[in-house]
């Protein structure tokens, strides 16, 4: 079993990839909302962002404020799948996201799993 992960700031494309992974045989796809520190730091430097004085006292407070006040977010897709599915899932991600080696197209990686408990059998999955 492998854990395939895709991180993207393009919400629509992320949802498209999740659906394609399910259609390709992934027994389940989990989607998490996340925030990239680099994006938050860039947003905190935008001119015209009015930050209350008590918030601006520390970088941590500033980033927390930006996180609450902006809609910057990424989607993290997670799926535990048989290793045989990995090539087709990566192909699906590339088809939607484009060349993942290009900036701002997303990041994908695969992690080997020693054990996975509670994962549905791919043959019984919907899709």
C-alpha cells in the first residue's frame, strides 16, 4: 500500500483530481484545507492590508490575522491505494494540473506504508 498526496492551491483542479482518482480506483480520497506559510507571508506584506496595531506586534500574530482575514488556502488530497494504482493516479494529476515541475502547478508525492488499517478494499469502492 502507498499514500499518495497532492497539494494544490487551485481548488477546482484539486476537486477534479480527487474525482478522477476515485474513478481510477482509489478506494477513498480525503481532501483537507491547508495554508502555505509562504503564501501567508506574502499576503502579510501586501500594501493596503490594514492590520490592527496590537496584531502587528509579532510575526506569528500577523500571520494568524492574515489567515483569518484572507481566503488563501490549498487543498491536500490524500489516498491510500495499492502500489499498482500509483502510475495512473499520477497521470490523472498531471493531466489536470499540468507539469508538476512548473511553479504553482502543485506538488505530488508518494509515501510507502508498512500498514494501513481501516482502508476499504478497492474492489468494493464506489467509482
